[in-house]
C-alpha cells in the first residue's frame, strides 16, 4: 500500500490535511503524481509545478513543499506539503 499525506500550512499551523492511498501496481512516480492530483482536487487547488529544488528535496527526504512560486494562481496559505507515509 502506498500512502501520501498532503498538508496545508499557514503561519506555522496545520490548516488542513488528507491522506491518499494507492494500491495499484503502477510505478512510484505515477503514484506520487496521481496522489498529488487527488490531494489538490480535494483541497480545490490547481496542480503545482515541480521546480528543480522541489524535486531535489523530495528525492532526499520523501517530502516536498510547494510554495507560491510552484502555483500559477494565488494561494491563501504558506505552503502545501506532501510526504510519503508508506510504500510497498
């Protein structure tokens, strides 16, 4: 089971969170992208852009933060964070 945790932070406070699960036989990368899409859909957000710094941080820590620079539209929070909780 693959589980991805999405969290919205504002002023160092957790505003909203959700966990998405994926038990398909797909690749890890596809599970991450699909999970991020589900998280953004649930939070009513556009999908963020993966900048090089975001990719590097995610590869190192299995966690990524998406700030205003990652979004096309204006966001009302400090950042969206995703974290891999469990992998097969």
